C-alpha cells in the first residue's frame, strides 16, 4: 500500500496567501444547487454518493455555516458556478485538515486551487490550529499547491 504525501503549516506568517475576490465560504443551504452541479463533474449524481467522504444527503447538517459543524466548505465561484473547491475538517483541538481539494476539469492550471487552499488555510491558522493536508504521492500538482502556499512536508507520528 502506498503512503500519502503529508504537509502542514503552523504559523500564519509562513502562509503565502493568494487572494481572490471569487473565493468564499459555501453555505450548504443557499449554495446547494451549485455544489450539486460541481459534484456532477466528478460522477457524483445521487445524494448518497460520496465525494472525498462528503455526500449531498448530509451536506447541510455536516457543513452548516449557522451552527457548529464538522467542517466548512469553500469555493472559487464565477458567474454562480463553482470552479474550484476545498473543505476544512475540524479534526482535533490541535489540527484541522484541508481536504476535498479539486478544480473543475475545464479550469485546471489557473491557480484556483491555490486560491481556495490559501483561503481555507488562513482560516485554520487564524483559529490557532495546525493546518494539515494529505494527497496521493503521485499527485504532484497538489503537492505543488501545498508548497506554494507555504506548507512543508512531514511524516505523521514521526516528529
């Protein structure tokens, strides 16, 4: 079994923030239709299909902006369409994970993942948590995004 590539950042001063007016938090209630349409790009068509562990059936309760939830969702949105997506999972009191990172296939290579990742990572660091992220070892594009926003590779449980 292959191991994941892990990266983290602990200090907000080390974050390379890539601001975009198109990146914002997604409200699972108000943004349900654009989220559902975005998920369809990745063959998620039923409420119980999962996208990086997220399913549409539980989306509104798990990621609600109006109550303490398991995490938050953010997106790069242009003309009402989500072009890139990420979530923050509230893992532990110390670490929150940046995950479910993706960009619509027609919009890859434009820096949209970098924008959503730096947006979500800033939120994690502003809440005095360590931002962690993992990807497949062959996902060099995601590894590059992690490095570009200031994350450093680490080996979990070996520090």
